């Protein structure tokens, strides 16, 4: 076990573990890297000759909110409401108001394209809210 100094509140364990593994060619798991507030990190199974390299990785570590696929999906879901909110009118209309708008305002090719674009944005936002993992699928 080796003990390292860290900046309090500036560690993301899963990300840091991957960074250490890549830099020092280790096979650590998140359980091998234990944070002891406020400023200590203990890493299991570290050879003394690797300690300086690990401390360098810790010093260079910049935690990110978006690191895992799950983080990306969570962000996609939270951004879906913002995307829908950016479609003027649509966010507050009931079904009849939307139908009335189409009857009144969709009168030519340009206005039809605008309506279809708004509908496409709404569909994608709903997909992202309900099934964010679908955006990762490849055709």
C-alpha cells in the first residue's frame, strides 16, 4: 500500500484509476484506490518504483462529470428538456393547439419544412429522455 497526497475534492475514482493503469501499466480496480478525506489517497499493490509516476498522474488528474457511458446518458436525459424548451410554442401547447397551428400556419413547402423540423427535434428529445442509450447505436 502506498499513500499519496491529493487536492481535496478533486478526485474521480473511476477516472483516476484508469489514468493510473494507463500511465503505469497496472491492473488496479476502483476498490484498490481508496480516498481518505481530506487529502490522502491509498493505492494497493504499488511497487515503490511506481510511486513517483502515480503521484504525477494524481497531480495531473482533472476530474470530469462526463466520463462513463452512464454519465453521457444521464447528461443526454437532462439535456432533453432543454432541447424541447427551445422549440417555440410546442412546449406549452396542448394537442388541439398543435393541430390548430398546423392547420393555420403550415401552408407551403417552407412552413411544412419548419413544422417537420420542430417535430423531428421533439422526437429526438423524447428519445433522448426515454432511451438515451439509443443514440449510441450504429446503423
